[in-house]
């Protein structure tokens, strides 16, 4: 059964939290897809994954690669699963239209983005009675995660 996670960030950047979850997915030996809303944003995340740390990087590919199936992490602007990913990450409110294609769908968004927050709250209500496990987490003022289920 597909799990859908919602992470509402307060004191952490979407990009840094994405990196931490991608690293966790890799440690679980999962492949993942990162769904982005445009090519510019995809290139921004691409650069970040190569340069976020002076001593390491996250190897990944994107929709412009010739062999996407070889990548543990795949960046795309289309809802696709060429690397047989277990998890899909959506940042900035990009909707995942077919959650059943993944074991875990993860939405990461900043509480200050009111449009995305409202859209995802509405989406949560829409899928409430569908056959998905839903988990919501929100940071408190100290950055600690609180479950909102």
C-alpha cells in the first residue's frame, strides 16, 4: 500500500530537507524520483546535489540523460519512473497524479508558501478515504517534527 507523507517545513529549507531524505532513501537501497515543476528548478536541484557538501555528492541523473534507469536518484519535470523508484519526492507543491506507482510519495513544502500549503491541505482531504496511508509532519518552533495525524 502506498504511503503519502507531507512534511511542512518551518525552520529548514526545502532543498536541504530533500537532500537528507534522498540520503536516507539511498541508505535503504531505494531508488527515488524528484518531481520538479520546471527545467530551471531541475537544473538548480541538479547543481545542488553535486555541490551541497565539500566532501561528498549525491550521484543522480535527470530527464536529459540517455540511461535514466541506471540512476538511484532521478530528477524530472514529468511524472515518470524509469529507474523503478520506490519513492517520489515532490517539492514546491507539484502534484503526484498516480501515487500507486510508488511505495512512498513525499511532499516537502514550506509553510510560508500559502498557495502550496492550501493546495496540499485540499489534496489531503480529497485522498483521505482512498487506499493510501497518509502521514503529516510539521516542525515546531525548535525544528522538532510533530505528527499531525
